[in-house]
């Protein structure tokens, strides 16, 4: 039974989501966590394209640019964390713990 | 009907909020001009409300109904339902508001932050009007919070005084506990009926179409809501502390209007809840016990404003008690509310004039003001007599109705509670009057008589304290026309009412007994003071009978619990993310179970 293109899209989207989730949950390095988040976001974008066809182009482009903004903000925070503590290990960042 | 009702309603909703925005912009005018412009604006707000009064209170009048879209996409509309209950509280809010603003022109002269003061008073008047005229419980809650916010901001008006800031926060937090009860009650009613409309809920409730469990739960939640706002035991301790506010604010918000919001919401919902088992009994005891304990605290209080605050708590207890008499009690409680709003505003404003002039709130440091402030003394005497319920003054007539109601229903223990309270009321009224005006001053001082504008306001209120009860005819007709007074209620024509009250000898006897005992208590004070029980009462009464300690203990318990729970917060990014994922899974499962997915 040949797979339809939609099913392939969704399958890859799920794989991306799972990979990204694993990365975010298990990695301690902040940069790696951001990469994980980005992979998850790409998964959801892919699912969006697969389900919506040509009509969602505009939304997808907006979504991608917002992801880029989010990544930029996250990375700038990470740069500041690096300047403060000379470390990127998230488990060592308990200073502001409430 | 000179002007179209819809126009009047629109004006009375829109004007106060527009003025709330306008007043701060007038700062450039200077303080004096600002104050007088505010008087003008407050008068403009009061005009439409008072123009609507005769339209509602003519016999056989229909309620005025209107509807404005608010958030159409959420199906929320500002439904207006004006009946005698609503328009009368709106009239008190705007009428006393106008008098207080007029009084403030002199009283608040030279204070910092006057634009903020006048703007907040405008916002308060507007929110109070909207709170009572709307038919939608969600919107009631919305404005319920706005009046709470105004109360907070005005208590802490003197932002540089840490005591005032603390008192504001205390008032805000304490009333918030009641508010949680109210919002739970509203949502439970929505769950049971599918509507926020008060009138629809009342119709369903009277037809018995609401699940009894929901209805009784909501009824008691509404009582908790009223407990916070109307300062009933055990949530009353914020009101005496709120006396850090300027006295004008105490008169308007903490005596005449906002504290009546709780009474209002109970009276409004009474037709729906009155059949709930134990609802009226709970109100009887809540009101009776609050009235009694607050009166005891008033009797030992050395601070003039705090004494008046305790007395307000006590009188609010009377109103809650009157609601406990069933549907016919709605009229009685609102009648007492009317009289109380006027004479208590008078007492507070007199106290303000005295404090303004003497510069202390401690009554033992005042003494002997009768020579220096003869006019104020005369006016305050009217207020004190009305508070004590001396015949002819307004407090007598409504208290007599409360006693008569309890007597007719043979509620002996509650009746004893309120009669003892009446006795204590007489005693503390006398104590207040004699401590302030009689005796000899302890040291040299320069005290001036109350200035003209303030005396004018006091004079108007003093006339009200003598004459407000005479509105009984119009008032009772309006209430019984709208089914707010119960089937057994008979409309009071003025002459008949006087005749009926004075010939009901048992009740008049009870009242006179209370007055006599109270006066006796005052004259025998020195011999009564020395024994151990009185010493204990004086010592712990001045500490508020430990309610503040109770609040502190609760706060401490919450704090300890929070410190323990804090260990859950590891600060580890991976752990936090796992929490997010678990929450999403739970939501997914919930949606799946409900068949959404």
C-alpha cells in the first residue's frame, strides 16, 4: 500500500516532534535545548503544510519568521548567561530559584 | 417623565467614567478650581439618577430595562434592570457622593494628590451605580471589584504614610476572601441555570427549577461574599483599620455606600435564596452576633473614627439580620440602610470636622468641645440620637421595624441579640457624645468652628437624619409593587406607619427598655468598670478580640505551607519542561475523554 503524501508529511512531523522533545528533555546544554525547540517547531510547521495544502503558505511564512525571532531572543539570553556564569549548563543555573 | 429614560440611563453609566478620565486632566487649573469643578461634575452625575427616582417609585411602575452590547463576541451584554432597590442605592451613592465632594472642597484643601482623589471618587460613584443597575451577575462582579479597588486606593490615599498603605492592603486582601466566595457562588448558579441574568435566576429559583444542592451552595457562597464587603464576622477587621483613609472617604465608602454592596447583593438575590433551608437563619445569627460583638468593641474604643467604624459594622449586622427575616425583611433592611447611610455619613463628616480642627482622633484628648464648636455639637447630636434610635429620629423607625419583625416571627434568641445591641448602641453613642463635647480640655489649644461649606453639608445631612424615615410611604410602595417585600407585607402609608409603630406597645416597650438600659449603662459606667469581666472586655475589646491575630495566624500558616511547597520548584529547565509535557498530555486525555478529539 503506497503512502499518500499527507501521511508522509505527518509521519516526518511526528518524528521531528519526538526528536525535538527528546533533545529538550534530556540535554543540559542551553544551545542544544534551543536546537531541540527549533526542531519541534519545524515539525509542527511541516504538519501544518501537509494538512493545509497551498492555502497556508502565508501563515507558514509568518510562523517561520516568528520561530526565527524566538530563536534569536533565546540565543541572546544564552549569550548573556554565558557572560555572567561562563557556563551553558542549565542544571547549574539555580541562582534565581524562588 | 421629562426626559427619555434610555438617555438618562446612558448618561448615568457614561458620565462618571468620562469624568474619571477628565478630572486628572484638569490638574493645571489648580487645586481650588479643580475641587469646584469636581462638585459640578458630581452634581451632573447625580442629576440623571434623581430624575429616574420618580419614574420608578410611582405606583404600578414597571422596571426599566435596557441592554447595551459590551463584548458581543462573547455574548456579554450590559443588561440594565432598574427597580426600586437598584435606583435607591444608586441615589445614595450619587447623592452622598455629591455632598462628600462638596465637603471635600474645604476639608481636603492643601492635600497632595487631589486630582487622584477626585478622579477615584468619580470612578467609585460610577462603579457603584453600575454595580446596582446591572442585571448580569458577571458585570456585578466586575464592578464589585472596581469598588473594592477604589476603596483600596482611597484608604491608602496618603501614600507616604506606611500605616495607610498597610490598611489599604489589609482591606483589599480581606475583602478578596469574600470575593472568592461570591465568584464561586456566581459560577455555581451559572452551572445550575445556564444564565447570569439575576431576574432569570430568580424566576427559575421561585419556580423550583434549580437543583436544590446548587442553589443552597450558591446561597451560602453569596453570604461569604457579603461577609467580606459588608464587614461581617469574622471578616470585619479591615473596616476599623480602613479609618486611615481621609474622613470624607470613610463617610462615602466605608459608611454610606460600598459596605452596603454586600447587603445589596443579598437583598437582590433574596427572592431566589429565601426558600433555601437555613439561609435566613444563618443571616439572623451572622447579623445578630456581628452587631453585638461590634457594639461591644465600639463601647471600649478610644479612637473616634474607629468607634464609628465598629458602629458601622454593628449597623450592617442589623441589616443582615433584617434580611434574615425573610422576603418582608428586604424592605426593612433597605429602609435601615437608607437611614443609616444618612446619619452615619453625618457622624463621620462631623468627626472629620472635629479631627480637622483638634488634630487628634483620640476622644480622651478632645473633651469639652461644646464651647468651641457649638454648631458642630448640635449637628453631631442629631447623628448620635439617630444612631441610638431615639424616637422621632430616623434610626428609631427602622430599628423598630427590625424588632417588630423578629417579635412577630417569635425569634427569641436573635431578638435578644439585637435588643442587647440596641442597648449598647445607646451607651456608646452617649459615650462618644459626652467624651467629645462635655468635660474639660486637658491643655490649651486653638480650636475653630467648622467652616461654612462643611457646615452646609452637615446641615443637609442632619435634616436627613431627622426626616429620612418619612420617605417610608414612597419607599414601601415601590418595594411591594416589585415583589421585593413578600406577600404578607403591607404597604406603609405615612400616617398609618406612625400609628402602627407607636401603637405596637410591646415593640415600643422593647425599644424604650433598650434605650433606658443603655442610658443606665452609661450613667453607671464608673461602678461597672471596676469588676473583672469589664476589665477583661476593655482589655481584649481594644485589641479587637483577637481577630487580627487570627488573620496573622492564617497568613503564617499559608507562608509555612508555601515554604514547604517551594521544594517542588527545582529550577531545572529539563524538569520544568517535563511538567509542561505532562500537562499537555493530561489536557489531551481530558479532551479525548470528552469526545472532542
